[in-house]
C-alpha cells in the first residue's frame, strides 16, 4: 500500500479516495442493543453504563451530563423510599428514549460521514442537506422541557401511589413479559417446569 500522502496525490477523485475505505475499517465501532431499562429497584445506571454512544461527535459525555442533571433534580426532591422509586421511574421514563434517540442519531452521523447512507452516499449536495437536517434535529431538543417532564412524571407517580393506584414499573413489565414467554414455552412443550 502506498504511503497516505502518495495515495491521496495519486487518487483521481474524492470518490476514489473514499471508496478505498469502509466506515468499519476507517472507524471501528461496537454496537449493542439498547438497555430495556436503566433502573433495577433502587439502583440506576447512567452514562456509558446505561447507553453506548458511537465515537462520532463524542455524544456520550453530553448524555452523561443530561443523566446527572435529571437524576440530581429528581433525587433532590425525594424524601422517602417511595419518592426515590418515583424519581428513578421518572428518570428511566424520560432518559432512556432520549439517550437511545441520541445514540441512533450519532450513528446516523457516522454513516453520513463515511458515505454509508443509502440515497446520500458521497454526493456533496445530498450530504449537505442531510447534515443540515441532522443539525436541525439535534438543536430542536429542549433540555429545560425535558427536566420539567421528568419532574411532572415523578410528581404524578407519587400522587398515584398515594391514592393506591398501582404503578407498573419497567422491572415489573419485564418480569411479566418473561413470565408470559415462559408460560408459552411450557405450554408448547407440555412440561410442568417452574420459573
């Protein structure tokens, strides 16, 4: 292989240069499915433990700051175990969709940068349009409204619990889902196996 400088000098076009690389060879990334919940009992994950971000734009630190801001705001208002549970429920409810959206959004930026977006490729006009749309989508987020939504959910959860209304937590939803899956498998196999 030619030294980098010679390679670029000898390349006839931008397209030829970029076609010599794939996004995977140029910038290795690891992808994993999003977490089904960021909480388990009175324990919450935040930052990179909760959500993986690709290296494009270094979006991870900003999400860690948002996580800390929401958790801090909610936990500051918690004065009992029930309040902490409501705070963590609200945190999971608002942060998980937001951070997963940011993760996918960052991945799309990486695909744009490496010419891997179908119908965009490395066409300069299409890239400009797609990047401007990416920027507009990113800047549309209202952090204050996000924080207010988390506080609203926490207060509503506390109110619902004080009136005796059953709040189904993400953990309970997951257990119910696994129980249903287990029962379906047991029914199909005809065995009487306990979970």
